[in-house]
């Protein structure tokens, strides 16, 4: 029975969509650029970090939903709880091991006192809520600050998987339709009520980007692709590009960032979801070919590890390597941001992610496949 439960994970893994790994790489590079600010004036034109994160959310919503749809097709043969067990088991082996490893490193090296004090929230992936309730700023957790987005995804899996496994497609559609006004409404309310970064840290504020990817998965996996649907996605992409340009120009002319993370989420995930739709149905081959660049594919396949490690690398250099070795012996001083720092930390992060992928993650994946086997 376990083999049957996990057969569809193998099916999804083999049906690779061209362009997705490259898009992952682009989203990672946008996050690194935002965090390490190689050219600070570029931040006037767009919210690069948030944009990269939204692309991650759309891709995640799409891929996870594809897997869950395939599992849902077997709910008449296999108990729903058995299906959930397989899904959550495989997600645990994908997400938790290197995340917990990085968390241990942050605590053992003493890179951030707030992480040590709030470690229980990090262990159970609710640090986004602890940040909102007990901490004043998204950067309070230092090297672990970006991990709030992992908490958002884990919380999304908790309720989205049972909806797809236990409920019918009509309930899927209603859930997705509700996600968009709820998320946009929450961000607008949080902005109006001056709730600070609660607008994006809370999972509710990110449901629309995750739902955008999930909607593409449902449309492309259930045979709803028609010429009219394709034209709709073409229109969505055009509107998204126009809206993003308009919002950026408005922010530049008004010299204010008040719209960011409240309203400019929408055009970003409109563009990303449309692009993924076209790749999933075999269209936009030129864009897919560009994203299939070997360098981008290499980075994309290791993007999760790079995302988990990147600020740990940054803070380790700033607090440990620089004051102990670089500055006393070589007169070099590294900052948390800067043009040189961007290139140094990016290369080190990608190297660490590549080593982690080969020597830590892949062995863990083999263990996962023995416990939750994938059959041909």
C-alpha cells in the first residue's frame, strides 16, 4: 500500500517542467540582491526581495498542489490519512533536516540571541507569529530572519493538503477563490491599521501568491486548459506587467514605499503564475529555453539550501570570521551589505549549497525513498 501511495510522487518528479529550475534561481538571486544590497539605488525601482519570495511561493503552490492532486485521485483506493502520512513524511525529509542543521549552527555560534530565546518557535515553524507578537522587526532574528517564509509554507501545507485529499474539486475552487480577497484584504487592513510587518509575516497575507500557483496546478492537471483559458493567462500576464510598472513609477514619483508588500504583490504573482501556466502546457518555449541555462538550472536545484544558508554565511563572516581573522591579519573588513559582499557571500552560499546538496540532502533523499518509497 505504501508503494501505491507514493507512486504519484515519482510520476510528478519525472514530469519535469522546463524553466522552473531557472525561475527558482532568479527568485533566489532577487532575494540575495535585496538582502546584500550590491546596488542600493536599485531598491527604488522594485521590491526585489519580496518579488523573489513571491515567485518562490507561486512555484511552491504549483508543485505541491500537483502532487496533492495526483494523491487525491487515489483516495477511493487508499485511506486519506495514509495519503497525508506519505505527503507529510516526504515533505519533512525535504524541508526539516538542513533547516534544523542551520538552526543549530546559528545557536551554537551565538549569531543571534533572539533565535536562541525563541528557539521553540523556530523548531515548530511558527517564528513568523512570534516575530509579529513578541518582536518588533522582521530583522530581529538576524541570520534566521528569512526563515519566516518557510513557516508560512509549512502552515500552508497543514491546511491545504487535507482540503485536496479529503474534499472535492468544488471545495478546492471555493478555497482558492476565498484566498485572494482574504490575503489582499488582510494586507490592506494591516497597512491601514499600521500593523507593521504583520501584513506579510502572517500566513494569511501570503495566501494569494500560494493560491495563484495552486490554481495553475489545478487548471493544468485537471484538463481545464482551453484556448479561452490560455487567452485569459495572456491577459493576466500583460496586466501584471503593466500594473507592476505603474506601481513602481508611482512609488518613484511619490518617493514613498507605502504600496510595497500591500498591493504590489498582486502583479508579481500574476506574471509568475502566467509564465508557469504557459510552461506547463508546453508554450513560451523561448522563455523556457532561457531559463534552462545550465548555470540557472544548477542554482535552481540547490536554491532551497542556498536560501536556508545565505544569511548564516553572511552573519558568520560579519561576527566571527572578520573580527577574528580577516581584520586582525589582513586588514579586511566585511559588512552585512555591499557590492563586494554580495559577490563574496553569493559565491560562498552557492558553494555551501552545492556541498550540502551532494553530501547531506541527497543521502537524506535516499533515506526518505526507503522509508516512503517511490515506485516506477
